[in-house]
C-alpha cells in the first residue's frame, strides 16, 4: 500500500479493489461517473465504495488490462539467519503464530456465508456489526482527520439511529399521561450536572457532536464524490433528504426543546428512576405519588405537544418529516450493510438490508402515531395537576 500511495495523481493513478492493484490512469477520461470519483481514491483502497455501486464482474469485463498485481504479492526480503538481528525466540526454534490462515478463512466468510447460516446468521452478523460500530463511537478513537473515509459517517449514523429508537420509546410516555411524559422530560433535566456547566446533559451534547460529525462528513463526501452527477442519477438523494431532515430538526428543537411552556407540578422520584413501581406492575418510572412527596414545577411538554398537533398543518409537516427520515434511513442502510467495517458476509447483505427496511418502517410508524394521537384525542389529567382539554 505504501507503493500504491505514491501513484495518486491524474497522470499516475493507482487504486486498490479487493486486493487487486489497478492502474486506471488511462481510464480516467472514460469513467462514466467522471474523473473525480476515481481521483478521490487515488493511491488508496477503494474496495468499499467500488463494491457499493459496481457488480462483481465489472473489472473483468471492462478493464481487465488495468490489473497490474495484488497488494502484498511482492516477495519479502530474505531474513538473515542467526546473529543479533534475528529474534531471540526464533533462535530457540520457537515459531510465532501464523495468522494468515485465519485471515484467509475470514476473507472467505466475508465473500460467502458466515459460520451461522440462514436468517439467524444474517441477524446475528448484522446486530454484532451494528453494536461494534456504535461502541466505536464511544470508545476513544484517533484524532479527527477529514479525509475520504466514510467510517465517521456510518458510525455517527448508527449512533444517531440508536438515539432515535430510544427517543421513540421515551415519547411513548405521551400515551400514559402528563405525569409520565413530563416526568420523562424532567429526567433529562436532572442530568444537567453532567453537561459541563451548560443547560444540557452529556447525552444531549454527545448526540449534538455525533450529528455535527455526520453532517460535516456527509457534505464533504457529497462535494468530493457526488457533485459531478446529475440530480436524475439519484446520487444526490441522500444529500437532499439529509438537508431536509436537518431543517426539520432545527424547527423541531426550536418548538419542543427551547419553546416556552406552562409549569406542571409533579413529584419526581428521589433517585432519578422509580424502580419500585416495577414491583407493583406499573410504569410510572419518572414520578411518584407517595404522601408528602416533594413537588417540583417542570416544563409541561405534554400540553405543548397537544397544542402543537391541534393544527392539521403541523401534523402533516411532522408526517412528511417521518417519511423523509424513512427514505434517508433506507438509502443509507443499503450503503452501510456492504461496508467492510460491519463484517457482514456477502450472502447476508440482501437479508440484512431488508431487515433494516422493516425496522425503519416500524420506527416510522411509532413516530407517526404521536401527532395522530395528539390531534384526535384530548389531554388527560395528572395525579397532582389537572390538565384541561385543549380547544
């Protein structure tokens, strides 16, 4: 790869695809997607991007003469025998463990089917790959460097999707009444001490950083790779839907996160969560009704949601945003699944993509239920504060 990296100009352009080194200098002007799409990966491994948009036999059909060798196929320099330069353990006859066979078996699995077959295997590899990438957004990584790599884009997208799932589950408290929904909102307020002096908790700040990373990397990759394509090609669909979602999120935050609300009185649990409610087979995790409990005035986001969605226009606007999110998620998911970082075997890609579609539709239906519920039904009362019906 060090040798490949030296050939990174328009007049001398090499790329690597599936371990094959291609000299594509003479092919740049003939590439249907434009020169820039190739030059972005000049001197680099383009396997991930190439396999997402090309069939497996395209090199053999259209550019067989461009293959000039394989990465790592050059014979290593012979090692000196004996002497101080030789490793101590080698002198004693001890052989280091050879990982080449394990790596070869892994490559075969990635090109075919994994150790666990069928739909169960597809689910297993998809979940493990997803959780690994989400974990890597939390475990300390190298310093941020802006390049053509899409790892930051996919990892931030997966982390944001986990947040969207958690947020959807949290918003289900609107069906339980004002105590549950407002108590759920106040739960995050009680974590402001983790926000480094800002009126936000560490989770909200981390989500903001993940969203900024996702937007910045996405815009850079769109500018570097997709701007040469026409709108009709579909290459800009993710960019258009992403910018639309970003606009929606700004409006949504302005309305619900920073909007003015009425005060609502409830009794929060002493230790963040009311776990004893589980023993009583109840779900009031974020409030208590014990005699003499400490009352606190919190933001009445329950009333706010009902007031906003009394307007049919806001209901339709929210539903349109849910549809755009679903489209953006599905377009992104079909690009993420083949990524080498997830390590999903190739034969499972189709199943993993369709499972992602089904899960996205389910989450979209959950989000769509909130505006419909608030538009059709009236508010219910709380344990300490009565909630009058909206007009």
